[in-house]
C-alpha cells in the first residue's frame, strides 16, 4: 500500500489559521496538524458522536504541545463579556492579525446555508474591525470576507461549542526556535504515543469509546441507527478531515523513517476514506465492515510507534 500525499481543500481550519499566523516561516499544514496529535486515535463521544481523533482530545488540548514542537509561542486570552473582548481585539489588531477560536460556525453567515448555531467549532483569523463589521480570513474558503459585528460576536462567544472558553484569541506569535519538518515531527512523537495510549484521565461523557472499540461501536450504530444528524456529521466533516489528517500523518512518519507506522496510517486513511461513498449512497453494511477492519489498526499503530521510537 503506497503513501501518496494529498493536496486540496478540506476542513483544516486551525492548521490553516496557524499557518497564516506563522507567515513565511510556516511549515506545511500537514506538519502542523501532525504536531497537534489529532491523527492518533478515534473517539465515539457519548456513544453517539464520532471523531477520527484521539480519545478525550479536542483542538485546544493539542495546541500547546503543538506550538512547542513547532518552535513557536503565543499568548492566549479570553473574556466574559463582548465589550471587553472587542476592546481587547481592537488593541491586539494594532500589532497585526489575530487568531480567533473556537467560534460557532453556524453564526458565520457568509458561509451559504449557515443561519444559526449548529454546534460546530471553527477557527479564523481577524484582519480588521470597525463599528459594524469584522474583516476576516476564513480558512473554509473565504479570504477577505466581511462579517457583521453581531454575527461575529455570537460566533466568538462559542456558547454552543462543547469545549473551550468564550472570546478566546491568540496573539504575540513568536518563533523561538528554528526547526525543520523532520525535527518537528520527531518532537511530536511522544505526544502522539501518549494520546494513542489512552492512559490519561479524561472528562468524557458516559458510554464514550476510544480507538478500536470506538470503531466497532460506530459500526453497530451505522448499521442499526444511522440517523440524518449522524450521517451529515460523517459525510460533511468527520470522514473528510479524519482521512486527510491520517494521510498527512502517514506522509510525516515516512519523512522520519517510521516506515511501518506510516504504512499502518496509510491503511487507516484508505479505510476511513472508503467510508465516504457507501455512507453517501446508503450502503451502511459496507461502511460498517470498513470500520471493523479499521478497529485493530489502532493497537497495531501504538505498538509500532513505540517500537520504532526506541
């Protein structure tokens, strides 16, 4: 099975937003995503909501480790009320663009079909602000888009997001160490193993599952109760981003000579990507079978990463 890198569109909002903030010194988004540990695992939250990322993980859980591995630091602030947060944002913008998130994507009404909260997290970069509008780069495919200030504030408050704090932003991005892609990838391996091991304490809802058990439980769920909300989540987001991040991780691992682990993640990418067509066309049995084939690869990957790290 050959590892072949993907280039194209996809929901890589925080990796793309970080890349914008890093500017000319940015590594590839594949390397940024790898550094967050997002490719290393799977979770079924509350027995109902699947993500192809580590058990107990959310984007903010991976950001500090990622920045350290990437050789960058930044300042994180958040707030309790909109007025203070807008003033804080205006002050920060005097020094350049500001990284914002999580935000509620449903309030980003420049995106077609978005009319209100949908519980979907997103990250953007703010370029300018006035009394009525906010100018942003939205990595979903909307550069230099103007958003009414009220919609921006509703999104930034992030009340319907399951993690994070209202009015969070990052500023003062400083590169403290020059690192090659190989250096960054190697520095990210310990965190990847830690997340994949599922050995930490996690604040997860009852009936949550991780890694192979998550894949098997999702297979049962798809066969028996693939409701429209679950289907939309899978085909519009989870499968797309899950396949890409795992494929990118396979490419990154090959760069540092972790060839066995790279092959396992290539297999994972093939299996996750193979879910898209049968889910869209209603062949739930085929999708469930792919998930059952995916299940044992997480233990295999953990064992191989540990072996190749020695």
